[in-house]
C-alpha cells in the first residue's frame, strides 16, 4: 500500500495519543544504545492487511529503524507466521510497537472478516461490498482492508454517487413528493456521470422506482423470499443491492436470491481484530 501524506498523518496522530509525553517504562529500563531485532507474528488464522502501514509506523517513529515485510497484504496467514521484521534501537521498537500492531491487527481483522463473507457466497453472482460505517479518520485504510479480503468498496464518501435513503424520501414527502418523483428529481439534477440509487422496503416501492428509472435499488431488510420476488420483477432493469442486518449465517441465503450486491456494515464496524504480537530478539 502506498503510504501517502494522509496516512502519515494518521500514523502521527496515533503516536500523539500513545507516546506524546514519553514512555517512562522504556526510558528507565532500556539503554538507549541497546540494539536488537523483532518480528511481527500472527497468533491467528486469517488474511493479512496493513503490513506496509505497520512497517511505516516503525520508520516514522524512528527513521533509523530498518523494516522488511515478510508477507504481502491479501495473503492467508496461520498462527506463528512471521509477517515483518524490524531492526534497530530496542527502545524505539518498544515505543512504536503498539501503534504498529494496532494498525495491523485492526486492518487484518477486517480483511479476515471480509474473506469469511466472500467465501460464504462462493459460486454465486453476488458481490460483497462495504458501507460508510467506518471508524472516523480510518475509512481509506478500512476500505482498503476490505479489498484485501476479496470484497468491494461501496461509496468512499458522499460525493461518489446518489444514494437516496429513507430519510431523504420522508423529508421530500413533506413537499408532497412520492418515491418515484424523488428518483426523477435526483436524475434531473445529477451529473451524467453519477448513477441514482434508492432504498426501498416494499415491492410496491420497488415497482414505482423502477418505473421512474432508478439505476440501482437498495432492498432494505427484505426477507429472502421477498428479495427473490424483487429480482424477478426487476429482471435486469436495475442493479439490486441487499442490505440490513446481514450476517455470516444469512448471507448465503440472500446471495441465492439473485441480488447483485450485498452490503455489510459489519465488515468495518464489527470485525474482530487479528491477534498479532511482537517477538523481540536482543543482540548479544
């Protein structure tokens, strides 16, 4: 992953909250000239993501540290796998450890959770995509981790497309607009490069927005049987996205309805972190 200026700022912010005022434990115990090496090691099965952010964290904290990634993002990992190594001042390695590991275990957790969803719908047409339910400030990294797990990105931000949610529809209902009219208003005001997607929760709404020419339709919290009916009615006239409360236990049945996209907020807001540790080797 390219470590751009915005990611460097994220790394700096992480260090500011962890070591801004020092580390008395390391300072009183570890000689400043003590040299050594360490390895980032996974304790879990999963999918790696964020290795370049982790190694960049060490080098950002102390430019004299030398790092080397031993595995690439998107790789499957097993307990005991060495992911990267770092060499230099032991004190610097210890001070940077938590920040580097935090990035790596969080992003690898997202990639691993995404892979579980992707595997669950294997052989079916539906794509697993993320949402904007991301940690503030970490969206770019978290959405990158989703792609490392085999998933796809929905909108990066509000500017990426028109997605008309229920609150938009309810707000415009105060002006007397029906859901089909909302679609037409959006199309009339949108750039020719932007597609219009709208959320529905009934078959009647679906039929109305299809007649209005919606490009994509989000089926919100529909049960699988209703989704099957929606797929049949749509018959390719719009891209269908399933969303709302989808879990690993239900995602296969939803994919079997024939929808095109399944969006899962849990990929980024609820993925468990991968267990990653740092093993020290002191020079003798």
